[in-house]
C-alpha cells in the first residue's frame, strides 16, 4: 500500500529546517524506527518521530520549546535507521540552531550553558582545556563545588592537565570563531526578519 502523502508544512520553522538541514520532514511516514533506536529518547519530551510529526503539523513553537533538541546527542543512530533516508540528526541540529538564533529559552539550560563554556574555552586556547571547562561550568551553573573531588582526583592521576594546552595557530582558531559569529548574526537577522 503506498504511504500517505503528507503536505509539506509551510511554517517558518519547517522552512528553516528544510533550508538549513536539506531534509524535508514531510517525507517521514511515522514508522518510529528513529525513536526505537534513539539512546536519548527516554529523556526527551518528544522522541524524534514525534518531532518529525510536529513539524509536519506546523507545530514549530512546540518543537522549539521541547527539550529533545538539546538532549539529542547527534549520534546519528536515527539517521542511519530511517527507511526514508531522512537525516534526522541534521533536523535536530537545525532546530537547535533556530532556537539559538531566535533567542528561544533553552529547555535544558545546563546543556546550553555547557555548549557555551566549551566553545569559549576552545576559542581561548585553540582546543579543549577540561579543567577550565569544569571550573567555568560549575561557576556559571551556580554549583561551584560540584564534582570538585573528582576533578582533584583526575588531576592527581594525571588524567586532567593542570595547565592549558599549548596550541600553535590559536589566532587562526579565533578568526574562525569570529567568522562563525558574524555568520550567526547575519542568519539571526534573516530569521528574525
Ligand atoms: S542523533 Fe539525536 S535524535 Fe538521533 S538517535 Fe542520536 S540522540 Fe536520538
Ligand atoms: S525513521 Fe524516518 S520515516 Fe520512520 S519515523 Fe523516523 S524519520 Fe520518520
């Protein structure tokens, strides 16, 4: 039996997803294989199948407000299982991007904060410096002593470097970040109209 034809949603969120991920949620026929294999689905408000359905129905606000777009690990299990060859991980990524560009409050504030801290540290040092990441994340999340004992043990065992990494070409990395930031501002202006 042929799968039902689902009209392509014309909501701004769906248009953004199609433009930025190259994936069309209207092609999803709701088999559920993505959610069945998703390791993060138990922690999501909406599994990937539901996210695709919500996009088909034009429920953009609901999708941008759900925690799924932050909890998604980008592991691509869903994308590799989809019989319609939809790259659902890319859809999730584009939804997260739209939420950021629109200034939509992140449903998982600490995940958004961790992403910010990680990028700040990589921009400053040219690569990850875990000790600083842990300290900054703790301070900014309001839990200055969280996991402090583990951090100390890891440093003592030589698993975490005490000093920042010496990376050649940090200036180039910073330029890349500046270019990415300029592109983000430009796309953000387009999204907000
Ligand atoms: S990429 Fe995201 S949505 Fe897809 S299976 Fe992995 S965690 Fe789940
Ligand atoms: S696996 Fe593909 S077709 Fe099946 S529900 Fe997920 S996105 Fe839709």
